[in-house]
């Protein structure tokens, strides 16, 4: 089951993605764009930095990298250090 942090992350992603396809007006456009691109950049960097940890997870590489892109440190924190 998902925790509050998962829901918040998904809402932030949705907010940014909606803005990509149907841009908001005014300051909301810039706020949602900033949120989206910050999440995207941060999570892509996490994929590179924690590549070995992600590949050692019990999930398939596709699932593990997808979850890292979506949830970032929330997913990485759930992985066991080996």
C-alpha cells in the first residue's frame, strides 16, 4: 500500500505533467514547470548516482529505474543496502 509521501509525489508529478499538455495561466505555469523539471532532474541524477544500488534491487531494472524516476529517495530508501 502507498504512503502519504507516495501520494504527494504523484500529485506533484501530475501537476507538472498536466501543465506540459495544457499549460496553466500566470504564476501557476512557472510554479508547476519548476516543480516538474526539478523532480525530473533530481530523479535522473539519482538514477546515475545510485545505479549500482538500483541494479541490485529485487525488482527488474526497468521497474527499479522507473520507480526511482517516479519516487526518487522514497523508493531508494526502501532498498536494502548490500
